[in-house]
């Protein structure tokens, strides 16, 4: 497959069609819940390293 080109077969934009397609594949139609935002790790935070 190296060097082969990608070919667009279909572009699905309707949310109902997308949900139906995902259900047919056995995937959840809804987006997973997002985790709460958090700050950078301690070693990357200049403010926390100065304390």
C-alpha cells in the first residue's frame, strides 16, 4: 500500500446519517464524555517549580 493514493468515497454531514452509520459499525453514536480540563504536569509548569 505504500505510495497508494487515498480516494474519497463519501462525505457524510447529516448527524442522523452519521449516528446510523456508527450504530451499524457497533460504535456509540454519541460522543464520549470529556474529562475535566487540567493544568500542565508539574515539571512543565514554571510557576509551580519556583515555589
